[in-house]
C-alpha cells in the first residue's frame, strides 16, 4: 500500500505513488490472526514448551512475541487429519488439550505431490486441499501411537525439511494444538537451550525408530523387537544442518579446480575397522575410493541407503573383522543410524528383505565418464536437485525462447538466468532446483519461502516476503535473485528509508499455470529439460544422446 | 532414430495421399490446381501455427519441440505439394515468378536454418567446450580488450615507447576492439590467427625477457579473442537465418492471398 505524505529526507523527493512502507517481520501473523494474550499467558505459565525461560530471549524478540506471531492454536475434532504422510509443511505441534494419534506406518496416507503424478496432483491440489482436516476413517484404522497433553510431534520433518513420514489425526473432540511455524521453532531452538535439548532428544529417539521402520530392513520384525533393536542403535550427525554457508565459505576459499572432497566431514575412512552398518537417515553422503593418495567419488547415498552391508556380510562369512571397503564422507549434513554388526547378521542378512541398494554407483558398473559426471554432480551439490533445469548445449541455439516463456508466465520478469555450471554438454542453469534439502528456507524470518505442502516445490509468498535477502544469500547455487518491485505505472517502488523495495524471486515451476514449467515446453529444440539430478542414469542419457 | 523413421514414413504417406487425391480429382475432369492450391494453402497455414506457438511461449499448447517437428515435416509436404501445384514447371507471369522466388527463398532459408540448428551447437561444443551466450560476447570481448590493454601498458618504458606497445597499436588494438575475420570464421579457417601468432613470435625474438613474458600472455589473449570471434560469427549465423525466413514467409503469405484473388477473379469453367 502506498503511504501518502511520506517525503524522503535530503534532496530526493519522490512521487508519492512510488513510496511504500517497508515490510517487517510479523506484519502478518502466522495463520493471519495473532494468538490471544490469554493463550500466550497460559503457554508461558505452564510447562507446555518445557523448561523454556523467557529471560533467554532478547528484548526485541521476546518469547511472548514469538508465540503471539509465529504460533497458532489449532482446534480439531476427533478423526480430523492434522497432517498427512507425504505432505511438506514443517510446523512443530504440541498437544494442549485432547490427544493425537500418529500412524506408525509411514507413507500409508500419501497425499498429492508425493505420488508419481505430481503434475496431475498440482492440478488437483485446489480440490484436494479440502481433504485436509476431513475425517478419514481409513487412517484411524492404522496402527497408531497416542500422544497426550503437552507432548510434541512433527519435529523430525521440521528439522530435516523432509516430507511427513506419518499421519497425525486428532483423537478427541476439541483437541487443541499449538502449531509452531518453522520461523518460530527456529527462534525457540536458537535462544532456548531447554527447548533445543527437548527437541533434539525427541528427534534422535524418534529418528532412529522411524528410520529403522522406514528403511524396510526390518519389515518382518515384530514391533517390540524393533523397539529393542532401536535401543541398541545409535544416532549420529555429521556436518551441519545449516551447511550452505559452510559450503559457500569453502568454495570461496579453495583454488579453482581444487577438489572439494577433502573439505567434507569424514564419516569413515577406507580400510578402517567397521563395527556397524550405517543407515542414512537424512542428508547425503559421498562414497569414495582412495588410490595412490587420490580420493575420488564412486557413488552417493541418500535417505534410506545403507553403507557397510557387504563388508559385514563378508566378515561374518569368513569370520574376519569387517573393514570399510570404501570411504564415506558427509555432503552438507548427514544423519545416520549405526546398526551394530550382530543385529545386521541376525535380522538383516538372514531376513528376506535384504536390500541391494547400498552403494548406488559401485565401481565396475560405472564408466570413467560417469565417475567424472558423478564428481561434477556431488562437488557442486546438485544431488540436492529434484527439478534442475539442464540444458544440452549441443542442441541449444540460444534462441532464448525459454527465458521469454518464463517471463511471459511471470509478469514479464524471467525467474532464471540462462547460464550455469557445465559438464561436457550439460549446463545446470541458475534456476531454482527445488532441493531435497532446501537450505534457503532455514533462516527466512517470516516463512515466506516455503515448500508447497502438496507438491514439495519451493515457493515464495510475495505477501509475507520482506525482501531481507536471507534466502538469496543462503542458496548455495545463487538461484534466488532479489528484484525490485514495480508499481502499476511501471515505476520502481521505494521504501520510506529510500532503499529500493525488493522481493525475493525464483523459479516456482510455473505454479498456477497448467502444463508444467513453461521453459521446458517452450524449448523448440528439446535442449532444455527439468530433471531430478539424483537420477544419474537419466542424466547420463541426456549427456550421451545423439 | 525410430521417431525420425516413423515421421518420415507418415510424411511420405501424406504426400502419396495428396498425389492420389490430385489424380482422382483430375480424373473427374476437374482442374487439379484448385485442389492442390488449397491443400498447399492449408499446409502453409498449418506451418504458421508453429510461429503462433512461439509467440505464446507460456501457453499450454503442447511442447514447442513437437510443434517444430510438425513444422519441419509439413515443410517437406509443402515442397511436394508446391511441385504438384506448379506441375514441375517454371513460372510464366511476373506474379508467378515472385511467388515462386519467395517460396524457394522460404524453403531454402528454412532448410539452411534446419541444418544450422542441428549442426552448429554441437560443433561449437566440440570446438570450444563451454559456450558463451551470444548476449554476453560483447562483455567478454570488452574484458579481453581491457586485459590486453593493461598488459601492454606494463611494457611501456618511461619515455612512452616500447616495441610491444607499437605492435599493439598498429596491429592488435583493432583486432581486440571489434569482431574480426568473419569470413575466415565462416570458412572455418584459422589462418588469420596463425598470421598474428607468427608476427608475435617474430617480435618475441627482438624483445627483452619481461616483454617476452607479456607477449606470451598477449598471445593467449589473441587466441581467446579469435575463439570468441568464431563463436560470435557462428552464433550470429544461427540467429540471422531467421531474418530471411520470417520476412520472406510474411511476403509469401501476402502474395499467396493476392494469387488466390487473381485466380478466382479471372478463372472460369470447371474448378
């Protein structure tokens, strides 16, 4: 809204229509309505958030302000879905009244966007949105865990920025939940040690239980046995959740062409004693081999993959001590579960559900060219990309139809730049890749940049974006631009302090337009495609196609 | 390859069907030129749809790549129908000559464009590895110019002269300022680069060690500029064929409408 009567100090006097009030955090509260002070007082005076101390918070970011603006009270009736498995929203919940049942079977209630037809789901999402909050008799029949008063849930996905692994359903009428949005949770985690310990403790405990269950390695094991197994497994984190800045610093510090492998946290060195099998819970890891003091990639692992299974199998067979046949390094951050050798032998190697998905790209099956491609993909952290824009430069004639299409779909302003890092004939352009782990949304003060709950695409809500550029500087790929905002007359808008009114801008996969990303559809030479880079076969096909 | 074979087969079948229809029409003692004329018009209009698709880049009208394929294969059908329509003979009147000339121009420029778009990006990739975007070439050129300018300045003695700077002013300044040797690049010749390199080699024999070092760096920049000019020429060619194809197409449409009007105005008897 233009603010009439504002005059810029000094000799600059601008037309009133170009002046706007600079947006601030909490201009719009989460859920559009601030929590009533009675609720805030109740939350502060009780143990709802644990031993959280308001004195830990700075004056300009008080605990009551965080609760008022970044939380909301959500009322549910019995059987109502709080969130469904596969959805991408990242709030943390605390039960205030009533109860919640969390389905123990991950992935049983897939929502739109998590299926094989994301586009169809995107079209249907306006209709499907209505299914949230509805009573679902099927879901209530699933094996569930009941959570009662003041118990917390949803923290695993909030911390790892992953889709919901289970479904939560209200278990009583008038169930009241405190929904803490990610920006609020981030502040609580940052300022309150008590809250952080509570959340991390829950995260570690639940991560092991959920991780073991989700992996499918123990599919035929009874729940009580699995609980006992979980007790023997340990949880480990390598690297940092907020890995983007570390990566950017390292990239800036290293010489051109210097390999990044050496900078990545080592999980286990090749040849070292391997007492446990590793199950990757979240993040990515690089599998390496070392020859003549030269360490190189032979594969990468992501959530659900295991490392060390073959070595443990061989050691049990020959009665020797297992040693890591390859090295393992954390790429960004890696959460893993250590499964002791005797459990692997007893439940996995003897079980029918043994999985062969250990090292995705084992040597012998990968050509030299593919290993270089693998290095390119892992070194540049493109393994994070679920929807990267890749251009085949042997087909691209530079007609810029893709850029024009993007502009046409976004009020005349393209959301990407047709340049990027290249490997052979493949250029990964500077367009948002809709990461598996979107680090750009960690520090957004308002939660304006978020994942679409249904499709998982990373999108920006222009109404709540305050133009602080936090996301833009956090993106390791420089794929978010800060753009000036123009008024209806085309003039650039200016904040009352004289600075240009900015908003973050990035590819949104043409959300709201039918037919998918306009860039891909507009390419007449089939040079541009949006792909999940983790699908190395597809990438290799793209590289070698005639 | 399967796709190409399938599309070619369909194109051949369509051409055969048109040929059969014309024969059938002719056997009925009707003037086949009306039939093949209208078929030709219809196919040309269908080809124009690709142009419309390009003008609506964000529209959900299917993939432009599919439209381009259709445009190309319909182009082959157009050539065949045009030959049927003209009875494989040369034009007689001025209007017919204009139509014929424009049609040939549109087809020829289209085929040249097809060849260029299919071959040039691959060759550029092979020769240069990383491609520089056409819009960025002037900036890269300016940076090279500044870099070489700075190198030469370092060789200038306090009295303001040096053999390197003289050579630069007389021989290289113009080379770095603007795109050069466009014809050589079109031919794929590297002769101009060899000539400059040999002149630098001559100069290297006569100068002191620091100047020799500067000349070695300048030689690398000369090669970089030559490669940049090659990219500029070839990428320019990739863009420029459309400046013939599109205006010629519009002119052909106007003349075709005139042709239809004239035919109907002066025709009589069986159609």
